[in-house]
């Protein structure tokens, strides 16, 4: 063991290696200081990006943020749907005349509870490489299909 570098155990690789990628490094750090500063005023040294470069990246960042926000809101809706199905199933006190019918009914209740989580996970998995509009469309369709009707009809009645 070398005693000249006691921090070798804390490092994942050689930062001087050409293939090393620092995950905290921004794309703007790759630019020359002259390209980062607005008119050579030294704004890049303070960490401020050129307004033209920031404006060029802002619409993509805003769109990505809006899509992430919409996906998060729909995930919350699906979570509420699962809670609604749990509450709706508790309101219904149906029992089957035979054991087989009772087991099948309880299995259907279980599927109703997990259907919204399955729809969300399946939509995210299948539209991962697709367009975000398609993902939001499928998630919006799921909000219409998976409505907890027993809970809504029980609350409204």
C-alpha cells in the first residue's frame, strides 16, 4: 500500500484520465472563459452564464420541468385513486354464497386497488424512449379509466 496518497480509498478514479466524467460539471464549464463571459466582462468567472446561452437552454429546461411536474401530479392522482379504491371497497360489504365466488371477488378488489399503480408503472416503462406528449396522453387516459366508482358513488349518494 502506498503511503504517499492516503485518500486513494476515497477516490473512484483518476481525474486526470481523459475518460473521467464529473457528474457535477455543467456543459457551460466546457466553454472557454471568453465564450462564457458576456463581452469579456468576466461574468463567467462568477458562475453566471451568458444570457444568450441560458436563453437557448431555458425552453428545453422549462418543458422538461413542466413534463416532470405533470407526471408527478398524475402520480399523485393515481395514488389518490388507490386510496379511493381502498375506501370504496371498505364501504361495500358484499359476500359471495360460495367460497370460490368470495375468493374471486376479493381478488377483483385487490386488482382494483393495484390497477392505478400498475397503469402508471407500465405507462412510464413503455413510453420511456417515446415522446413525452404520448406519455402524458396515456396517463391522462388512465385517470379516466381507473376512476374509483364505488367510492365516488358512495360519497355522492
